C-alpha cells in the first residue's frame, strides 16, 4: 500500500473533507522538497490512492502539512487571530519500504493527535 493519510475533524465528528495538505521529503541536503499538494476526499483521505505506492516508497524522512485553520474557517468556525493551530506539521520516518505507513490526523481547532496506523 505504501503511504497514506486520513484526517478526522473531531470537533464535528466527521472526515475533514476538503482540507488542503502537502507532502514533503525532508532528508535532502537542500531542505524539504515538495512532493505533492492535495485536497482530502469525501472520506477525509488522500485522493487518487496512496501518496506513494510500495514501488515508489523510499526509506527516509517526510513531512505532512495540513491547513487546519483554513479548513475550520471554511466550516464556519470563528477562530482567534492568530489561531491556536494554523498548519499542523507531522514529521515522520519511513524505515521499511515494503510496509504500509498510514499517518492519520485527528484534529480540532485546539488539539490534534496522530499515530502510525495500519
């Protein structure tokens, strides 16, 4: 399966439909390199299949960045200025190219959690 993500909006109890996100490779000497920009699908997942399939998944370090404040503003939530959470950044490592790495995000305007899913 490679690499995938999924975001749940814990304030509303729904998938985070339409949240913008970015994937970066962070292991290079030149700093983070943008791999892909995407918008979460109707079930809060990365669209069009995995971000990387197993054939293209490489050992290394990566970063997912989620536009949390823009998403909640779009849902009509009044946020302080500046918001407590604007963009949530998750840095993680891929150690085994032959395994599936699923990086879920559970998020509200005031908190988030993540884990390595299956």
